C-alpha cells in the first residue's frame, strides 16, 4: 500500500517535540555509560571471573553486526512512511535484553549483551535521522548540539544510579560491592532508558514520506535495490564521500583516545584511580559544555569549518598527551587535557551530524545515516586493534600509540577541508534518486 502523504519537514518544530527528541539522547547515554562503558564489564571481569578478552570480543562482535546491517536498516527506514517504529522497536528490545543482564552465567550474559548493544547501536541510526523532523536548516546545529550536551547528562545519571545502588555515595570503593548489586543497576538502567525515551515516542511526530510503502517484502526489496546503487550515489555526491572517509579517521582517533585514557593516565602519567575518576568527571562535564555550546558555532560559521576547528582541538590534546611522558613534563597538564578532550568530543558530534544532513539527499537520509553509522562502527573495531598492535605487537609503547592519532587527524582534516558545504548539495540532486 503506497503512502500518499507528502513528505515535509515542519517549518517550526514544536518545543515539546524538540525537548522529547533531546531527552532520548540522555536516555541512551545512560545505557552507554552503565552497560557499554562501566558496570557490565566490571561485573563480567571483577565479579564473575571473566577475562578482558571475553567482554572485548562481545563488544566487537556487536559492533561488527551493526557494521554489516546498518546501511540496510537505514535504507529500509527510508522506504517506510515513518522511522519512529524502528526506533521504538530497537529501544524496547535493548531495554528488555538489559533487564535480563546478570540473571545468567557469564557466557549467556555476554550473548544477551550482544543483543542489547546491537539494538542500541542500531537505534542511533533512526534517532539521528529524526533530527530534520525536530529542527530547521537555521537551527539544526543548535538542536543537535543541545541533544549532545543533554545526552552527556545521562552519563552523570548513570554513574549516580550505580553509586546509589552500590551504597558508595560517601566512599570511593565503587567496585567492591556485592556481585548481586550490579544486576540491579542493569535493571534500573533499562527502566531509566525506557522512561526517558517515552516522550520521544509520543511527541516527535513525522509526516509520512511521499512514495513510501508499508514495512514488508516490497520495502525490503526497494531497500536492497537502493543499497546496490550506494556507490553510484556516492560518485554523484563527492562531498559526502569525502566527509565519510574523513569521519573514519577522526572518529577512530577520538574514540580510541577516550577508551584508553584511563589506562594511559594510570600507567604513563602515574595518576591514582581517584585522580582518573576526577579527570573522567571533568571530561564528561566539558563534553556536555561542548555539545551545548558548539551547536551555536555550527549555525554561525557552518558545520565544515566548525568540524575543522574541533579536529584542531583534538590535535592539541593528542600532542600534549604524548609530550607529558615523552619529555617528563608535569602531570598537572592533564587537568587541562581532560576537559579539552571532553570538550572536543562533545563538539565533534555537534558538528558532524549537521554536516551529514547538509550533504545527504533528504529522501535517502536513513540510508546515508546507515553508512554514517557503519563508518563509526568500522572505526570502533579498527582503533583498538591498532592500539594493541602498537603497544603489544610492536612493543612501541602507549605514547607511540597516541602519537599514531596525529596522522589520522591530519588525514581527516585533509578530507574535510575538501568538502564543500556552502549549499545544500544533497537537495540539488534529490530528483536523481527516486525509489525503484
């Protein structure tokens, strides 16, 4: 059955819809902090006797699954009248799986985690593609940046939830609790994720897209047809192609930098665990500020120049990180590096989502956000492997691994510099890509 309504982005999205969309960013960040980053890995390794490699393999496998399916999921959402049902289903499955974490042995828990993380990561495709629904061309950077900034508040909520459950609000022995307590954190994480996601489900309203079909074999066939033409489309979108290639390099460097900073600070800079926790809090707070503020810069000077500035900030943070142990500089420098890196992290996502929207054809935004997600997951797989190769395989040490991020940022800057975002280039060729 063909949808007959005309696709349109509201001229003035309702404040309630904008706030509801923003709250979803906070909701999924609670899951990201508590399950992907902090408490689940500690439960597997410290409480249940699992190995680092057990969690690393499960995490990488979920990323690889998303890497494979992201373009198809995005293309499929382009063919249907609305993307919201995809977001609702992915969220509900993620929350249901999260509720089950900690109720089984390690192996089955890791399988459940793979399901939860796969659906969480997949949901980001549909969530990002809803940005045009809650914004206009003039305020897209601000709305996206507010989502990023408020999203990082979810990190504080997630950590605070864990502290309350583990009864360590007045102590520092966060990780020395009863193993039975962390599964309660997992359940509360699922509840909070769903609770903060509900406003997005109810109050972000899409208008059916013209030429769309109901979810089914025809939609899947059209999505597969679109994917077959993906590289042809990229040939006709050179600016989008340059952006996606550049994104591989700066997300690879940025994400790996963040992942291994705790290990780097304790082993190369001689920070205590308490100091690392403080540095983490400073970084999260700065990321919130970066997301909230940088969106205004994006709307002021454009997404491409603002992203290039962010890459420059990352370069400064990386140079300082390498210089401290290499030249025996004072470790106090890292009290500036932590917020600088956090600010750059929040600003990165505030700049690159609007740039993606500027360069992609509007009627195929789901498909190209699938590619956008695929690029990010590829970087999430490659970055840690490169770190392991340099640190353990070649035995060059952690400063050398961090220094490897500098050419990545330089390559990213070269590709982004060659992107022309002075016009809505995606819309200029909109007629070229009609459904099969």
